[in-house]
C-alpha cells in the first residue's frame, strides 16, 4: 500500500467517524444518547459541540458494540428493518 492510498483511507475513515454521530443525532432524536447530547452540548459554542460530538461517537461505538454482541438496543433507539418475504421469495 502506498502512502497516498493509506492517507486517503485514514481521511475517509475520519469522515465516517464524524458523519455517524451527526447522523445518529439527526435520525434518532428520541434516543437517550441524543437527549444527553442536547442537554450537555447543543446550546454551547462550536468548541463545546465538537467535544460533545466526539463523546457521542465514543458512546455510540460502545452502544453499537453491545447491540452486535448481545442484541441490546440502545435506549430510546428506533430500529427500522426491511420487510422479509416468507420462504426466501
């Protein structure tokens, strides 16, 4: 792997890490994590919101790991699954 491709991979990863928590806040408005962010950071300045979004990202990784590992749905989160047809059709 060249340095250029490694650098691109890191920046793409960084973009994803910041898009995920903002997406969570936008689409999971009733979740406990979003409510926590709104109480602590939403009305602060840009620096406070940046610190808050990093904290949301960290907590979100933990919550998503718990969901994948043990099936524990994050408090207040709404899951939208796709409809499956019976017998693989």
